[in-house]
C-alpha cells in the first residue's frame, strides 16, 4: 500500500507544480520508480542482513514489493498520459 500511496503523492506533486503536463507525469513516474526501487532494495537488505532471511527467500518478496507499484505507475503513464 505504501508504494501506491507514494505513487499518488508523486502524481499529485506533478499535477500541483506542473499542471499535469505529459512531461511532468513522465518525470514523476521516473522519479517514483527509482525511489521505489531504492525503498524495495532497502527492504531486501533489511530482510537479509538484519532479519536473517536468505537472499533466495527475500527475492520473491522484493519482486512483489517493487513490481506491483512500478508496473502500475508505468501502466497509468502509458494509458492515461
């Protein structure tokens, strides 16, 4: 849910500061995907380094946490802007 909330914040800021032009939505999508990748990677690191899970156990969780919001962001940009 945090990923979708962050996506909404990115799109809201793009709309607020740049009147939701296609360029601003493209930039907001790119910024969101990069930031969300870093957040998901940090979650992966915490799972492996701190919680003691194996990388193979955490990888599917990372892929799920990263890919759903990122794919949604790319789909929304592609379909609506």
